[in-house]
């Protein structure tokens, strides 16, 4: 998937509310989620690809999931 496609990751989600929640994320957050859930990379691999530590990748992923949950619940 290209960076442009990842930036529009919400277009690949069938549930409308979930799609809108994913749309609230930054491209960087979407990239980390994509790499973790679709490419099945671990935090070390993600960190090395995007130039952050494994702890940073883990934190970004957890925060992105929290943002999705909060946005989803507020719709």
C-alpha cells in the first residue's frame, strides 16, 4: 500500500463510524497501525522503518487506538 493510500486508510474500513474515527488520525498514526495490523510488523521493526524507537512505536500505536475509541464513542 502506498503512503497516499495509507493516508486515506479510512476508505478501506467498511463500518462508517469506524471509518470516520480512523479519519481523525494523522498519517503517521495510520502508518503505524497499518504496519502493525496488516504488515504484522513488531514495534522494533516499525520503529526502524519510521525512525523512532520501539517504545515510540508502541506508544504511538496505543495512543492511536485510544483516539479511535474516543472518536468512535463520541459519534
